[in-house]
């Protein structure tokens, strides 16, 4: 395929975005909304272009804390899954605790988290970790549980201990599943960070959205939402690429 054909093929895949933009504009015009209620897409795009520097720092901040929370939550989930897999006693403690934490709405937990770890970056990161750890816990545990009995028996016959069984066999089955959780959770990490920023007035896109809405600057508020969507998509694409690399390396 030539370069021109590849470019045309890429443009052809953008038609759903164009359709959404047209539908957005028609929705605003036909309902007679003013810019203080719902701005037209062209006004939002103009604000994003002319005020691009205003978006960069908040987007970078949200992206940074999202990645830290995603990595931290994945590691916590991975460790918890290993603890549950290695000990029935720990399973009776860790699994119910994980389910309880997952069942409580994050909006109710953020003020408590802020009281415990402090406001600002620690609370935003801790909130993101709590959102990200449960999928990693479930998927990693699923991977460990999928180890064939024949492989377990072979390792035991060869005299392998629990640690050798984990690092030489368990990790091979757990890593692909853990990477699935990373791909699924990556966009959610951005939204979790934004929610914490929005509720606590910290830096980042969440705080920017809150401030813009307070001053009825709806072009900036909607632009912030679009930037957050773009960041989420980019994080998802990066996570999917990382997943493919890890799976190809392990397989």
C-alpha cells in the first residue's frame, strides 16, 4: 500500500468522529442552546487551538498522576493476587477486603482518602490506585488459576518449590492476563484522576473543568472534556501496544 493510500485509509476511519461533531452541532442549533449551556463544536475547537498552552500543563499533570496510579494499582493488584494464590488464609482476608473496597463508590472514598494521605497529589494518586488495583487483582488471579494441572505436577516431580512454581510458571500465565487489565483500566485511570482533581480542586484537567464551569466558560469546560477524551484514547492505545509486546514476549 502506498503512502497516499495509507493516508486516505486513515482519513476514512475518522468518519465516526466527523459524524459525532456534526450531530453535536445540530443538537445545539436545533435546540437553540446558548454558549453558556452548550457551545457549538467550532467554538470549542477554536478555544482549544488559541489556548493550547492553557491545556498542556493540566493535561500533562493528569496524564502523569494517571500513569503513576495505573502502575501502582496494577502492582498492588498483582501482589494481592499472588498472596491469595499462595495462601488460603490470606485469601480469606485479602479477597473480602478487595471486594469491599471495590463496592464502595470512589466519590465517597475520595474525601476519606484525602484525610488519610493528605490533599493534592497523594490523594489523587491513591484514588487512582484504588480504581486500578481490582481489575489487576482479578485478572492476575485468573491467570494464576489457569495453570494446567499437568504443568504443576511436572514442576512438583522435578522438586520445584512454591517460589519456583510462581516465578518460572505462574508469571507466564499471569502476565498476559495482567496486561489485559492494564489495557482495560488505562482509560479509567485518567477518569479517576480527573474525578479526584475535580472534587478536591487540585491541579490537572479535573480542576480546570471545575474552574471553567464555575466561571461559565463552557468553551473551556467542553474543551477540557475533549482533551481528557484524547488523553484517555492515547493511554488506551499505548496500553494495547504494551500488552501486545508483553504477550508476544511471553508466548
